[in-house]
C-alpha cells in the first residue's frame, strides 16, 4: 500500500503520454479506492481509452442531493496545459482529503469528474511541441472535436466522432450541473453562447443566454482567482478581454461547440477556459501554470453549489422523472427536467426567484424562494415539490429534446410576429388620423 501511495504521489511536472497517464490514474485509484472511481467512457479513433477519474465520498454512483461536476481537457490535442494541470489537480485533491477541511467538505458534498484528455490521438500525433496551430489539434480522422456537436442554431453537417459520441453519452447518463473545458492559445474565460441568431442578440455582436448573469459570474470566478487572467491583457496588443472574460460569440462565432451543447441539451453550465498563450509550452513552465490556476480550479468547483436544488415527488413520495423545473423569467429552449430520481439543480445567483415545477398534464406549482450564497456551505438551497394528484399509474415519461437546431424555431416565430406588430401600429396611426 505504501508503494502505491508513493507511486500516486510522485507526479512530476512533465508531459505524460498515453501509457504514463493511464499508469498514473490507475495508481491513484489503487492508492485511494474509497475516494476515487476510474473508468473509460469510450475509445478514440485509434482505440485509446477516454479515461475519467471520479472523486468524492460516493465516487461510484450518483447520490441524491450531491451535484455532479466535470473538468475536460485536451479536446484539441495540441493544447496541452489543461491535460497536465488536471493531473496535478487530482494529486492535490486526493492528498488534501482528510487533511484540508475545505477540500474534505468539497469532496464530501460534490462528485467531481476529471477527464485529462478528450483527444489522446491528437496529443500523441503532436510530435514537435509548438506554440501555434498543429495538425494535433484534430482527432485521428482530421476532425475538430469542438465543431462536432449538435448545434442549437443551425444544422451541423459534421459526422459525429467516437470521442464526441462518448462525451454526449456521458453527459446523458450523468446529472452534470457545472463544467469547464480547458483549452490553450489565449488567456480568457469564455462563456455561452458560442453561436447565435437575432433572437439571442447576434445582430449586436453578443449572443445572450437566459442565464447570462450566472455565466458572467462563473467566468469572473475563474478569472478573478487566476494569477493573471483577471487583468484581461490577452496574448498580444490587438486582443484584450475586460476582467479576463468574454462571451463566446463576441470573440468569434463557433458552430457545434461543446459548451453550447452542454447548456442546451445537457442542462449543464459549461465555460471554456483558455489557459496559455502558447498552446504546447515547454515542460519546465508547467509548474508555474499549475500555481497560476490552482486556486481558480478549486473556487470554480465550489460554484456547483449555487442556486437551488430539490426533488419532485408524487402523492406517494415517489420521484417524478422528466418534470420541468425552471425559474420564472429564464425559460430554456429545451426545458430543464428532473432526472430519474426526480432531482433538479438550478444554478442561480443570490436573490428572490419564483420556481415553476410542471408535470405535463397537471397544474404547475409555483414557489417563491430567497436564495443565499451557499457556495461556502457546499450546498445549494433545498426546495422540494410534491404533486398530490399525481401517481405512478397516471404519470408518463416525456421524450428528451430532439437534436435539432432549436433556435431556428424561435427565429421563425420572431419573424412571424413582426408583420402583425407593424399592422397594429399602422391601424393605430390610421385611427388617430381618422378621428
């Protein structure tokens, strides 16, 4: 056992290739079997495992009331800093558990999933480290995985890659609440939407989601706790990011991105973290990157405890899956629904909200809640809903949202309303003139 603990702790600041990465993860799991769960969510084009290490008091399964969090790195194979700092995050978490009260409470109340590399083939294909673009960005089929997801705004014709499919299935099978995707090539925290249309404000150069205030808070949480991201200097004189954050669409339009997919179809708030101006920096800089990001990585995980959570049950106390639970005034184009245990998690900033719970075919329930900042207590506000008129015999399952460009419908609806408004205005003017 001592040998296993020693092997798990001996993590150098260097680049770990596929076999070394796998060996390290297996060593950590062997040394901390009660705190970790190691599994592969699928395989890359070349057959490499897509490893995920789960950490928490209940690492092997979801526990009611405990939110699911994830970090994903190395989606672009030549963007390597995130891959290595996630290994060091794992090392920090397992060695601090039981010693550091904050980390202990964090892992007792959060299930943390860490995927160091989503594109192991691209990483292995990058033979010569480079600060700029290389072919290692893509997977073995030459596809950009961050342009490969279904898009909420337009038809994405790209064929779904094995790595993308694995992540989509992973999102579907877990109740992820918060996530971050670690990239390189800039220094900024970018938030959804990456794509857009007139309904979301694209004509003004900003694609705004219904939870824009929460996303700004999440991005600022990371940037303000990073050693220098908050300064907003960017990587050259031409590009600056006030407070170290940016709306994805305002930076550049992106179709088929993972963060929009998480938010629309996964009910998971994800931001993209650009952690280094140089995509694949020398290994002797990795220790500084870890120091620069360490606090921000932890503070960001804590944000999974923002807002409100609870269960929706029937008259017998049984959970109701697929009930719609959303805050009034911020409906999602694909409504947020309860999981198999009847649970919901809504990330909301402190304030007063009306929470609307709906079981299709029955009258909605509204509850006003005053949400405090509970991130320091590692638990969102709890608010349950019980439907006394609903029973197992009469409630039915509702299909999940289709993988179609959902915002196209809003655009058409918006366009259809405009002529009606114009006619009403014209009739009003004519009436005034006539009188």
